[in-house]
């Protein structure tokens, strides 16, 4: 069986919280309280007396939660590569904490996948794509602020043989690096390990958590239909002739039958044309040309002779259809 430990440091600014958790009072919070006594002396004089101030510092409580992002088995086929299982790791403690990620292939399934890799959803779009970063073994564990989440993709390849219905199960485990390196049981304190100014950390009931995702061998009946047409032309004179300077609007219709993963539509711009900046749309919604943001579209000017437009459609369900439009100008 395959077991792969993957580690990475995730900066707080790159983390997207996908759910809300009640983490309680933040670690390091100073809570002060003073009691008072008010009374009236004989003769009617009102008097107020204060106690000494009692202060306490809230310790860090270490807890983590891992859930699978796949509500059911993910359909795959024999020989398929880069098959994706999605997980969410959330710091449900009350302070910043580092967590170590492990991927384990279960022994109760039908087959093992190969080339197992772990990625974090760097661009925050919820789908595995070229914008995501592989977590390399030997680097630091992922760091999460209290109540912050990270989407994790476990990507692997399926063997070339198998029977329809066969399952492969991969378990993602997140464990507190503090507890792993210093030891401790739920309820115990770890001196000097608190975050946010807390002197100590307390081991929670869930300082380690895991979830299992499943790949299931199905049939290879999935299909993607793609049809490209010209739906408009505007020439420099306001007409619709095809001359240098004319802007052509292309329409790409996509229909998905069956279950597919990592669906990306790529359209290289011909060498005789220039892409019209910011003209890309998906189902009439404008997409940016940048590959560093969270929408599905991008334009890479260095790919192909005149650049290439790409739209990442992720893992659409069977029957999904899309309309992509873009413009290019004849040189």
C-alpha cells in the first residue's frame, strides 16, 4: 500500500475559509475582572469598594477538522491519470497552528492508485488546475489561523486494469505539528507552545482528524462535445467584411455527457490574429485574462503563436453545457 507524507507552509493571506466554526475566545486573550461592593454607611453616605483585579490568559486549544469534499464516490476509468479527490482542512482551535498532512491508501478497498500527490488550492477556485501548488515532502506543515480552512487535492493515477465497481480509498489525515513533536493527550498542557501570546497550548479532543475519499471504476462512456463557430464580425468601416482590422467574435459550445474531471477548453489564437483583451466570457459572464485570480478564464500570450485562451470548467456533471465567447482581430 502507498503512504505519502506531504508538507507545506500556507500563508494566512492565501487561506480561504469555506465554512464557519465556533472557535471560542482567541488564544492569548487577557481576561480581567474586578468585583465591587457598594453599601451605605450609617448616616447615609454611599460607599464603593473594589476588589483586586484578577486576570487570566486564555490558552491555545488545539483542534482540527478534515472533511471530504466528495459526497459520493468519484467515477473514474482504468488507466485514467490525474484523478482528483477533494478535502477541506479547518483549524477549529482558537489559535494559529501548523498541521502535518498524511495520505494513506486503505487496505480494505479493491485497488491502489499510483503517483499519489497532494496540492493546495492556491487560487481558491475550488477545482484542481495548473494554478495550484504541490505540497512537497520535507517542507513545513500547513499553517492555519483559527477558523481558517485550506482546500486540499489528492491527485493520483488509476491502474490500467480493473473491474467496474472496484473502489480505491485514500485517507487524508491532518495532525497538529505541536502535538506530534512534543507529545500530549487530550486535556493535557504543552508548556510554552501557545500561539497569539498564550503561554501554553492545550491538546484538544481532535488534535488529529481524517477523512476518506473514494474513486470508483466506471465505464468509459463519458464524452465532451465542442463546437466552434463565428457569430459576429465588425470591420473598421462598421460593416462585416473580413479585412485587416476586422474583429471576429467566436462562439464555443460545450456539452458534457457522463462524468469527466479537469475539463479545460483551450483555444490557440491564429498567427494572423490578435486576441482582443478582456473579451472572454463564459455563459455571458465576463472572465478576466489573468491566470492568477479565481475565475475560470485566462489568456497566456506566450503559449502558441499568438497566445492561447483557456477556460477551466473543472468537474462538471453529466448534461452540463457551456457557452464560451471571445474576440480576435485580424492583423
